[in-house]
C-alpha cells in the first residue's frame, strides 16, 4: 500500500485506504458495519469493521505470507 509520505498527507491517505477497504467489505457482502472513531487527542483514529480481515496464509505465486506481500508489494491488494 502506497501512502505518499509520512506526514499529514500520508496519514490521511492511509486512513482513506483503510476506510475504503472497510467499505469494500460491506459493498461486497463480507461485512455489515464500519465504525470510525476520532479520538479526543485529535491525532488518532480507529477504523473497525466485521469483514474478513487481512489474509494470513501463504501466497503460492510469491512464496511468502500474504501479510508480507500486501504490506510490501505495490498494487498487491489483499485478494488472493
């Protein structure tokens, strides 16, 4: 997942990507709720859903765990 930086813009992009993934789970019928909590410190956010989560098995094509592929490969996504 590319977030474009480690400053405010990168943080906002990361939140956008996570929320977008949660919404995708609802749209595709794998979840039925998404909750976004903006914390009192005005710096942290929690995004939760009841979807499938991040795959944890091995990806045969890459011979690596899915989590590693998702977090380190551009455009990998989490649908294997």
